[in-house]
C-alpha cells in the first residue's frame, strides 16, 4: 500500500506537484493518468525517495522509502528503462542491485528468464532495443519479489506482444495481492489494465476513483442509430428534439448520434412512431474520452499556451511567470 | 524478517512489506559495497585507468632514476622515485574514481543505485571505500613496480633498505587511497566528469605548479597544505618538511574528509 499525503513539489515558482493525497491499495492495479508535465513522474520519484518533496510525504507500508532496509524486497520500481550503463550487461546491472539487497544471484537469472532476456543477459545493455530495455526494467522491478510495484510507462517501446505481456503480468501481480501503481499515456491499454484510477492535472488531483465509476461519470446517455429512410429519419429527429437536453447529429451517411437518450429509449420511440431502424447501439465512453473530458479543463499545454487559466478559481497565479 | 537469507520467493502470500530494521541481514553496508564493487569492474574504464597508471609509473620512475644517475644527484632512497611519480600517477586514480561516480549520472543508473540503496550516505561511503581499496592496492603495486624499475635505472645512485622502502610503498598506497576518497567526494558534488576533473587537476597539479613556480616561502607554505604538497611530505624521504609525516597524513585526510562531506551534502540535498 502506498500512502500519499499532501505531497507537494515546487521548482522555483512552479508547482509541479500540488498537495496530492491518495492511496494506492493492494490487490488491484491503480492507473496513474495525467497529461505530459502533470507531475506523474515527479510524484513517482518522490514516492521512491529519489526526489525530495517540498511538503507532504509519501509512505510505503507506512514508511518512507529511504527507511526501507532492503527496499527492492519491499518495492519494485521501473522508471526510465534506458537508465542503464550501456557498457554493463543487463545481468550485471541486476546483480549489482541484487547484491545491495542481499538477494541471491540465482534470482537474477530467474527474473531474466521470466522477462525473456536470458539470451541477451550478458550483452552490453547499450545494444538492447527499447523493448529489451523495457524488459530489463521490469526484471529489475521484480528482482526482490516485492509486494509493491511502481511502474512508470512500462509499455513504452514495447511491441504488441510485449504490451500484452505487461498487461498480463501486471494483472497477475495484482491478483496475487500486490499493490500495483502504473502510469501510462496509452488510454486503451490503461482501460484494459487498471481497476482504479488516479488522475492528475497540473500537479493536482483531479480524480481518484474506480475505473467503472470514472467511465460511468463521464458517459452521459448517448446512442447511435441508422435510419435508412430520410423522411422517417426527419420524423425521428423531430420527435427526439422535443425533449430538453437532447441533441442529435446527423452524419452524411444518415447515421444519427443522439446525446441524452439511451438506445432503449430511442428504440421505444422509433417503434412508437413506426420508424424503421437498421442499427441501434449505445455509445460507450472510452477511457480516452472520459479522460479528455476531465482533463480538458486542466490541460497545461493546449495550443498556443494561452490557456493559462481555464481551470479553476484557485489555480496558481504564477503560471508562465518562469520559463 | 528474522532469517538472514530472505525467502525471496515467499511461500506465504500475505503481502505485508517484509522489511524490518535488520542491520545484520545481507544488504546494508556490506551489500552496498558488494554492489559498488560489481559495478566498478563490470566496465572497462577502471582497467584502462590502472593500465595507464602502471605505464606512467614505469616511464616516470625510469626517467626519474636515469636523470638522477646522469646528473649525479646525491644518493637517495630508491623509493623516492615511486613516491615522486605519484604527482602524475594520482590522476589514474582520479579518473577511475571520477568515472565510477559521474558515469552513474550520465547514464541515469544512479537512480537504480539509489533505489537499491536509498540511504545516500551509504551509497557514497560504499563507493569511496571501494575506490580507496582499489587505489590502495593499485598504489602499492605501482610503487613496487616503480621502485624495481628505478633501482635498475639508478644503477647504484640509490640506497635500499627493506624497512624504509616498505614504508614508502605503503605511504604511496595510502596517499592514492585518500585521493580516491577526495575524488569520490568532489564527483558527487560536481556530478559531471569535466567539472570534477577540472577541480582535481587544479587542486592536485596546476595550483601546486603555480605556487612552486612563483616561489617564495608564503606560497610554498600554502602548497604544503594542499593535498599533494602534504602527500609528498609523507611519501618522499630525506626532503625537508615543515611538519612530521603523521601531520602530513592528517592534512591529506582532512582534504579527503572535507570533500566527502561536501559530496554527501550535495548528494543528500539534491534530487537524483
């Protein structure tokens, strides 16, 4: 379990992370989402004791990272997969970390096997592809068989097989009761992997909720319908528009997108006015849409950078002062 | 966690963090040192540094002794050749220790190091210890080789005593070990090889050259309190010294300790 309380990181005038408070619980995959520069990596580095918080604290099982005696057996982390000495073999890179934590060297070979790097284990890490580096990073995170995993963009640079492999691995780890905290900018991937979401924007917590609730909150009722006959289509649109809060868009091919009505409601209405339908379905909101809706209000880098303060009343007044 | 060999594959799947302040368990400072040792020898740089150090020792001591013979200098202890060679050979140690630290920053692997050993003082102490041990062993080995080369080249213009020679060999080793600690400290403070090497070349070579080149008692006195000036006083025999060898060792040690503390201050304060 990771506990983050009032975590704040200030670089000069810029608040990179602003009073973050959330928990990452065991037994599920918690996705960490936010636009570039929202403070995800900084938050993770503070959890891992690499960066010092300006205020607040981050605890792992109730303790700061720096107090862990054999940290790799408590937390497995993968930050920048490329951060390996290029002349050092992947295996030696792991052996050095294993030695520091009293982990037997045979465990290094085990995790290398697990991530499928056995063959390349003794090659200089500089010769690895991005995907192989990613696998080495995962191997490093698994080295101490830790109950907590912190993974920053683990699927970066992986091929589709690798992405599937990470997803399964991460799900398995959570199913075994471990705490998994995972950041990714790949929404479709996150939707498949995470059970819970922590969303931040401009360093501030925007949402801390289950995936299901997050999607439900974002999806207003909406549906798509195909009405082949133009006259019937016009009838249906007219009838739909009589209600408040309903908007209809008609595409060139005659497909209707109805906001504010479910497929069931539209079906009933169509039946009632004897309109033939060729297709009718609810529009499911993807994580990407839900996320975009949420962060649209707080995206730091929109076009032109003039969006200094569309967010909120309490936003930091010093945006753009530096840099 | 009470057992010293931790069950890395735990059979019980309760996911409590298996971590308690177990100083006796593997890991800790011993683990950190083992880790630094592994990292040091897994790349080519230290080997090249040691090879370079050996070559410089051979050439320097050969010329030192040859010049003494040709110019008919007074007879001196044979170990003085190796002791004098430290002025150049120390840079083999400096580069070795610098790269051991700065390569971690340039490659980003320092994050992996700090994740496995989050107690930063321990990371630095382990690195300093490993560098010092390597520098001591290398320094004494170089001194032995240098003394042998010089003995041949002196061709009778040097005196040999087992006791004094052994002491000089150990003194060179000690000096190199202290230079290694000094370097690790500076490197942790500067983080970049260029900055680290500039500082150390200035401190250990350029500044002494300028001070001694300009001459005068005040400048010589300043030089006596710089690391190499002081080191020279406990490595070389027979020259006049303003203080005893123990004081000389303390002066160099004070430089090393100061650099270590400055490096530690930066390492603890700054984000990795």
